[in-house]
C-alpha cells in the first residue's frame, strides 16, 4: 500500500510510540548518526540534552530543510514530506528501528517507494496486566498511588527480582536485547527470561502477563494492598 502519512511519524524501537522510553534509541546513537551522515546537523545553540535535541535534515530542497525531534527515546516529525519520509526509512534502517505512526502502522521502503502496512490483530494480542489500587476508569491509583520508593523497597526484598538494564524487543533485524533504563525484572519466570515489571507513574505494568506472571504479580499486589487487573479493569 502506498504510504498515506498521518500526523506524527516516529523512528523508534518500540511496538507503539508511547513505549519508546522503555525501548529507547540512545542519545549517543543520535550523536553518531549526525556525525556520520553529512546531511544531518544539530543546530548550534539549540537545546541539547542527553535525551533531547533537534536533528535537521538538510534536504537541499528549495522550500527549506526538515527536522526530527529526538525526545523520549525516539525521533519524531509531523506531516513529513515524501523526501523526508524516505530519508526516515534510511535512518531507521541504520538504527535497526521502525518508522511507525501513532496507531502502530509501519512505514517501509520496498525498493521503489515508501509503503505502509497495518499490523494484523495477532500483533496486538498482548496480555497487559497491572498492579494497582484503583482502576483505569477512575484514574488508575487515584489517591492511593504506588510510590516509587515503596515499589523499590518491595523489589529489593524479592530474591527472584533483579534490575534490568537491557530489554528484549522485536526489531527489523529480529528479536534483540537492547540497552534500556533500569527496570525491575522478575527472574523466576519458567521460560528463564527475565520479565520486566514497569513502574508506570502510579501502577506496575506487565505487558505480556501469562498465568505464571499473573500469579507472581498477585503476591506482590498483596504486599502493596493492591490488586491485579487487566486493561478493562477486570481481575486477572
């Protein structure tokens, strides 16, 4: 299908753009990209932080240059022109990352043009569960949030948890482990793979919670005077 560009497009290693901080492109990788690609620059004097900068694509087009905003582990632009969209697919290939829209649709170069495809329903068949004292419909934990300090203390007391600084994700090249911000990982899963437990503001979220994981979540929830719910606020 020929690309029909929506509002925001992202170069990201996450399945959906809002997860990019969990599966990030690193600031050092953006620096390397700008250093090695002659048509990319970070404007002098523009804001620059380890996880934030503007990257200008010097297209040579008469109507001026385009830019990508690096923030929250992804490179983003709005309504890219066809030339920039093509360039984004090239940059994404170098970073082993995806070009996606806000609904998770994937943009790719097929050798002749940029095309986009919708992922099938099976791609969205995750089993998200959260440890919470409230419900999503009432604003998650509401007035009884799970605080970072109490979560950290609980995790530190669990012999089958460890801090993960690498995380498994699916990239264009296949399933890979990439660097990530520190996250609590359950090391006791029957698969032998650590299972990340994300602190998401005031709840603890697991994106792919099978039955063994839900049982482990339930024991942690009991220690927090909380409960385990699915994404429709039903008990897991």
